C-alpha cells in the first residue's frame, strides 16, 4: 500500500477495511470502509490520527509510511482528533515502537488517552487556536469541534496547503481501493459514495447535527482547499462538496427533509402487506413523490435509518403483535428515537387478529419523536374492499402532505 501525496510534505496513509464485522458493532459495511491517517512533514513530522488493528490496518499504514521513506519510529508528534478506538486502537503498540512521540489532543481527548490506554506521559493538551510549528512552513492549527460525534473531538488545519483534517466529520462508508482522491472517481462511483455518506451520517452523526452546524459555522473563515477525513475519500478538487453535503444532512434534523416518503413495513401473513399495496397505489396516484421501501426485520436498520432520516414522510405498515406493535417495528422506532429522527409526517397502517393494541405503544413512541401523524388505518384480519379504498385515500393524503411541506 503506497502513500498518496496531497501536496509537498503531506500524504494520506490509507487502509481499506473489508470484513463481515459490523462497524461500531451495529452497522453493516458490505462495501467496506476506509481508515485514513495523514503524515505532515516539515523539519519535524506529525502523524494525524491512527487506526485499530482491524483486518491488518496497521500493516497497511506501515507500508504506506515505508513507501515514502519513513516509519512509525520516525514520528515526532501524534495528533489525535478523535479518540474512538477505530482511530486509536493501535495506540499502545505505536507507543511501544515510538516511546518518544508526543501525543496531542483536546483536554477530554487526553483524558481518554489515559483511561483507554493507560498512557500518562508525553501528552500535550491543545485548545482552540493552538498551533504546532513543524518547521519548513508547516504549521498545524487546532480547533475544538465537540460532539462530532464524541465530546473530545477537534479538527486540525494546515494553512500552507489549506488542508483540513476533520477525522469523523465529513466521512463516509465504503472502501476506496487504490484511489483516495475525489477526482479519481467517476460519476457513477460518486453516486455510490454519496449514498454511503448519507448512511454514515444517519447511522453515526445524525444525533449530533446541531454540533455539525456549529462546527461548519466555526470553520467558515478557513480557506479550505482540501478536506481529508479519516473515513472516505480525500476531497482535493471539490472540497466544498462534502462540506455542503454535511450542511444539508444536518439541516434534515430540523426538517423538513427531502419531499420523499420512506415506506417501512412488516407483515406476518400478508394482510398488512395487502393494505400497504393499496396505500402505495395512493402515493403513486398523487405523482411526484418518490418513495423507498424497506421491510423489517429483513433489511438492516442501518439502511432503514438512512431512508427515514432523508425523507420528510414516513409510512409505517405493521400488524398488531400480542397487544402491541410488531416487535421489529418497535425496534426501528426506538432507533429513530435514539438517533433523533424528529419532525416527520407519518401514516401508520396495519391489521390485527383477535384484538388491536399497537396504537397505545405507537402513541407513546410519538411523544418523543414529535411526528405529525395522520389518522391511522387499522383493520381486522384481511382488508375488505372498503378498507383498501380507505387505505388508498390515506396514501394520497400522505403524499399531498409531503408535497405541501
């Protein structure tokens, strides 16, 4: 694995992670994910962020260092923008190879260095506006950006090249292969990475959207010419594309989001599915309202969450199950609560067998989600023709409400 030159003295050290293991133990990464660290060399050398020992990532970074004639033992400073273990898990091994390197992070970051890795010496706390002069024109500046998405996070900026190193901010799922720069991928590949960027944001960052907006505002005065995150491609041709994308995603949290409908459904014996088909006919009859369809529990919540976060409208189709909501749907709504998927316009439909009961649990969930709920449609057993007509009208009503936002 070779290092990728951003400019004179600055290189991306890239590792691709391809594994069946879930990201954060929750989110699937079937197309992998990248772990990026960065080397900045003046008269002194700084390594910005690290990796964990995940599918051989340290060896990939070591090979990249060797390709430009250096090694872990030659690093003078290790800058840690974020202490989550995918970026620091190999810290103890790094320290063994290079006991003299000084570790820099925010006050809370240094606290996590101590508690996670039992390292007590060779540490430097940095705060807003502090700098590290590497000599040879390379000066690193530090800006605290807490809660993206941990409380200790910061970004690092190198003024001579205009390179911003934001760690998890401006990141994406998806392995990169032998390329890392935005201008090395074609239009079709960018479509894929944009979807993976939204999924990454919805899964990892969405709860902290207010802090994303604060960070973007804080950094507006910097002349950024390159955005170099620790997951995803390095944006050297169009750095403001990824910044604008994150600004848009953060705005979804306040609503309204895109004028689309996320259809999320589950059915035990087909009765709820028959009703759903009628509601979808209603949506289609209104026209001009795109929709996505995900089934629970068949499809992973990661993808359902991304659709729901992006969409202004939600259609939930679920049967009553033992006097309450269909359990996979209850789980989905709990994830929505945890990820602050607030302010949606929603329609709930579903069948029940011997008795209903989903309404009570659903209404309790809505208290925290603060959704604008249209009148629900429920029916006993198989839907009648009258039920189907009413469900079609409900689908039209939801589509009209979304278009009116």
